[in-house]
C-alpha cells in the first residue's frame, strides 16, 4: 500500500508553514535594534519631539522599543514620530502632493501601548500598535521592511 500524500507540511520542520498551526500575527516583525533608530515622543501643541527610546523590532502594524523607565503603562496612547532612513531605494512612507505621491522618511501618529516589560537596569521594553496609520503608509512600510531581517 502506497503512503497517501495529505498535502500537510511537517510541523516540526516548518512550524510557520504548518496548516495545523495558526499564524496569529498579521504583520511580520523585523529586527531593527542594530540600526539604533530612535523613536520620538511627539507633542502636537508645540510641534516638538523628545526621544522616547530605540526601536527593537518593527512591523507594519506595531513597534517594540527599549526606553528608560518612564511613566508608560498598558492601554496608554502615545503620539510618536518615526524617522526611518531610506533603504535599497525604498522610502518607508509617502506623502500626497500636488504632483502625486512623494517619498518621506517620517511618520507621526498614535501608538497604543500593549505591554510594558522591565528590561535590564532602568530600562523597559514597550510594545504597541500603530493605530492611525493609513493603508498607503502601512503598505509602504511593509514593502520597506521586506528588505530588513526578520525578528526571532
């Protein structure tokens, strides 16, 4: 009797490809810690930004940063400014202009804090969702991140 090919991928060998395991993330996280990119806390009234922390990993849906211990708690909303360098000729965000769409390196919007975990020393890791990013910027950020290494 011949073995029947069920079309299932062996889950121990390819855990993300297994049909029996559900991938719960909508966006893949990319390791950005080695680049030392700073996230800024943006004040809309004064139009100024102050450093909040460094990006640990980033996806088109959220960010995880390492910051010094601050008064940050889960379910809090923080206005952040992300400034990412152009990479492989791809700009991370776009801006509508009179001549069409123009590339831009920065995005200002709201991050909803999902969790705050104590890290080494006086630092904390803050994870949050980027909630008010429009779909065009989210798509461009996903394209930009596709050239970056995946996080573990």
